[in-house]
C-alpha cells in the first residue's frame, strides 16, 4: 500500500514532487482498475494542491458531492448527476492540499446491494460495503487515502475485508454536508489508509486538529477492555483468533486486559439501530422510493418496502434506547483506556453477491464513538483479518494512539 | 389569512374541493405577488394531492431542494440550479396531500442580506429573515401554509414581524435532508400558518404524529415561566408590552406566572451560538466561499471572511457550553409547563435594508427546544408584535397546546 505520511515526507525532503506522486497514483489506477474496479469516475488529470497533503491522491466515495465529477450514488437514478457544489469533506481535502483521484464505487445509496468492486486479495471475494471502492483502492495500492461513510459498518467492514486501516471518527467530527443521507443520526464520514499512522497524519491535516496526529501509545500499563459483543452473535473462528492474537500482543507489551460483559443497555442499543435507521431511511430516500422504486436494486427496494411502515413511536423508542446506551458506554469507557473487538465476523465473504455483515460495527456507529481498524492476521483463505479499537465519544486521539502502538508490534498483513 | 384546518374541513364537508382551493391560492398569489414579492419560482399549475392536507397550497423556502422547481438559495451562484430529488420535508408535505405552491424567497443561504420580499402590513418595513417569503406569503393570505428554516431566528422572527403564527419544532423533528446547510447543529425546519391551531393540524399531518394536534390547553392552573433573556439585551417597549399583555391574559385565566432568572449556564449557551455557527458555516459554505466569494452578498461575505478563522478549539468549547446549557434548560423546564419570552426585539424594522435581530431566538435554537410564536398586540407603527412560547426538548405538544389556549383568549391581530 502507499503511505500518505511517507509520500508527504519524501515530497517535503525534495526526493520527489507532488506532481510525480499524483502521476504515480494515476498510473497505478490505470494499471489495476480493470481488475479491481474501484472507481466510478475519474478526472482528466490530477493537479497538485498546496498543503500538508499535497501529492496525496484521494478516493472519494460516490455518494459524496463533487462539482467537477459525477456523483452517481451507485444508482442509475443519478446516472448523469453532477452536483453544484463540493461537499464539505471534499473542500477540506482540497484545503489540506490533497487531490481527488476519482469517485469510488459505492453500493447503491450505501446500502447492501454489492458494488462492482473486487477484493484486491482475492478477486472472487467480497470487498465489503458500502465504501467498497475506497477500501479496495487503498488496499490495492492505487492511492494512499480514501474517504468512505458508515451508517452500519460501511467504513470499518470493507477496510477489514480488504486489509486497509480505517477510522470512523466520532459522530460529526468530519462534516457530512453534501453527503447523500441514509440515516442522519448514524451517517458518519471515515478515512481509509495504509496504516493507523497514515490515518493519523491525514485526519489531523484534513480537519485541522493537530492533536489527532497523536504519538503511538506504549501499550504498557494501558487498561484495555475486550468486548465480544455477544448480543451480535458469535464471530467466525478467524476473528476470534485475531482477538486472541491481540490479547497475546497486548499482554506481552504489559497492558492490562479486561474482559467486558455484555451490558443490557448496550445490547438494547445494538437492537435499536434497526428501527432508528428504518425511520430515517424512509424519510431520507423518500423521493427515490416514490419516484424511482423500479430502479432501486433488490435489497434496497425490499428494505424500503419494509421501512415505509416505520412509525414515529418505534423511532422515539429507538432514540430513547440509544441515549441510554450512550450513557452506559460513557460509564463503561471510563473504566478502560480503549475497548477492542472484532472488526467483522471473519474474512471477506467468498462471494461477490454479499457485502458481508455489519453486526460488530452497528452498535459503535449508533453510539457515535470512534473506531479504528487494523489488520492483524491472515485467515484460513489467506485474507486479512482485523480487530477494531474503540473509545468514548470524542476520544479519537486514543484509538489512533493505541492503533499506532499496536502497529509497532506486528508485521504488516494488509 | 387562510386557515389550513378550516380549508381542509370545508373540503371534507363537500363545500369546496381541493382543486378550487388551490386555484384560489394561485389567484391570490397572482394578485398579491407584485406587491409582496414572496415567491422565487412557481409551478405551472397546482395539482391536488391526496391526504389530510389535500387542497392546501404550501410555500417552500428556496434553500429546500425540489426536483420540479429551481432551488436558488437566494443566490446567483444557484441561478439555474435544479436539484435531482425533493427534500424529505417536500416529500412529507406531498405524502400528506399538500401541494407546493412555489419556492419562497430566502435571504442568500439563509443569512442576513435581505430578500426582495415586503412585509404585508407595511411595504416599507422588513418582513424579517431569513424565511421572508414563507412568512409574508402566509401573512398576506396567499397560502395557508409555508415551510421555513431557523438557524438563529429565521422562522420565529419573520413570522412575528409579519404577524403569522409559526413553530420551530424540536431539533430534527422535521428531517432536514435536502435542505442547504448553514450550521448543521442548529438548522431546524419550521412551519408558518394563520394560527397555532393551523400549525397543530399541519405539523401532525406532515410528520405523522397525531399527538401533535393537541387540544388547546386551559391556562388555568398552568405554571408559566416568563423569561426576559437579559443576556440578549433589552427589547423595545412594544415587545415588553406584548409580554405584559400575555401576563395579564394568563393571570386572568388563572395561570401561575413565575419570573425566571437569567441562569449563568443559559447566558453562556446564548453566547456559544456564535462560535458554534462560525465553525460549521465555514465548512458548510466552503465551496461557495472558495469558488464564488465575489457573488456572495456583502453581509454573508463579510461574515465568512471572519468565520474562516474559526478554530476547532473554539468550536469544541461552544459545544461543551451548549451541552451544559441543555442540561440547565432541562432542569429549568421541569419547574414550569412552558416558558414565554419575546419573539423579537419589537415591531418589524422600518427598513428593507435589515432583516431584524435574532437575539431573542438564538438560545432556543441552540438548545433545540420547541418554540411557537403568536401575534398578541399592535405596536406603535401598527405592526403586529408577538410573543413566543417555549418548552423542553421533545415537548412540542406543550407549546402547541398553550399557544392554542392563548389564541382563544385574544382577537386575531395578525
């Protein structure tokens, strides 16, 4: 994979130029795109910007508005659509000097119907979803940085399946203005990169928060909670092995590991994700459903056929349960420095018909808390298997620091 | 003014039809528009829908996306702009049977540079802003219902200046998907109508919450807090007279009036509105500012020239103070049934160069709590002067019920 920090460092040292690095990414995309199918559209040329991310080619998920490129939402309904303005995140990328290398494939409206993208580790395996193109483009080494969105598990899951690092920051840390809404209480922008260290570098530059480029944590003395999310069902053996591997590494590094129980309030919050999303998706996609139902892909169409029955009562109850869950998480997170859990049920599904399962991601999206995923081991089919590091709302620097500390203990597996 | 409930009742009784009522609104718009200038664009014909709001012609503020009409944001930057999809609120209006009678003039991007709209009570006075066209169209009797948005005071203030009733519901009660963002933590959709009773009828129908069509409250025995918002400065005499008039009516109706102090946490939250909005507006309008600064009107341009210096630190502090304010409000609101305060500093400004002042509205927008305004008296220049009724987050039915109860005690002044 291409390292954003290393690339920027070489440019700063005069060993290369932003134009050369952008041309390198463009050539890599040209070469790998027929195989990976990560990009929905690309600009004619990549012009270098000015700032800490100058020379960094960035993929932007195709539900994010761009004034200079189509924004198709993964749907024929938006086939010829060109927004008027860039989304806030696109302007933030540009202000930091990054260059949009293209719009990356998304599942239609960021739901579950697969995008055309392939997993770079196995072209017959799922790259995950919904931010499939962003994860695959980074993991394939085409570009050092990509933007995705997560409403269930759409940043962490595809990154884990493709073996990229990713962060889903605290809710609304990255502004979602100009991002197609699916569920406004849940929709969260995130980043994919080659490593947690690269995420740290890029996130701090994009949002102008230097403290997010935190130093790697020394795991010694940290209290780390292990959370198996029993309410979400059991993982495949590969994900349990990844968690065990993490436990071994952290124990050897003199961290204190604590097994966390499945608190009732968190289990209830996990189950509130569905009704919360149903009500909001019904409103967010009301026009598409009313005017173009026949053009919606089958899973999304069936979902909205059901979601249209969502009531204000079930929504209010889901919001109440979510608030209780946030309170419980606030208390639970005070007892530990970070929490570690499965990033996904296992290796990427051995099919292009499914984008996998977000059940180990949905609770954290609902709570709005920051998550970083890093690949740790290889699974039985040779694909990367990742864990995710989670902290309390607003403690984005903690998940970044611990992920960077963990990276120092392992050989790259992405 | 045209009553939404009365219109719907006559249609249901067979005394008129939806088509006739829509034609009536269209004719009234044709007649009054040269004078009022409320509409930015209008459809060729008004087709009747099906549902409780069939026959109700509704104005939609021109920062709200419509697939069938231009959406100009009050700015030449969007002069020929036509969104792909209807905003969620437009779909909710249509699902309830209402018909979009046109897009109503907004100040550019809902900021402070005046729209071309006039105040129906005095064509040389301000209609307020930013939802100027929505308030004026309802107050002039062109249409029975209009949608606006409030980030500071942009629903309650123009309604008060024009003598219409209006509700700014709890934050996110009405979904803002497809509404041009200015400050995502503050932007709130609201409704204007002829009376609180009409608001109650329309809001319940639009959002499918029957309980919001609450019965009029009997003021007898209610505990009502009077809040003068000293931290926002003194009002003009007319607004103080309106509050005194409310006190007299409520006392005669055997309500218990309680003078509320200016709590420190609320005063601090009032002052946090600025830094919160600055940071979010900088991101929300980043494209317009970077690409089309010269096309921005002077007040907005100067504002963004300043807001670009907003830091993450000041934003985080403003969010912290906002959370403290919400906690303080939650406690304060427990002591009373509703709070009553000034809706605006006084009568509409005697100029078309200013949209007036949102200082008595900003705190409640920041807190996300529901507000209803109703006109109570006439000021020295003969213009309506209103109060606003406020309750705790989620208690929209309380402000509606009290406003309806109050309406029964006064002769219409709008």
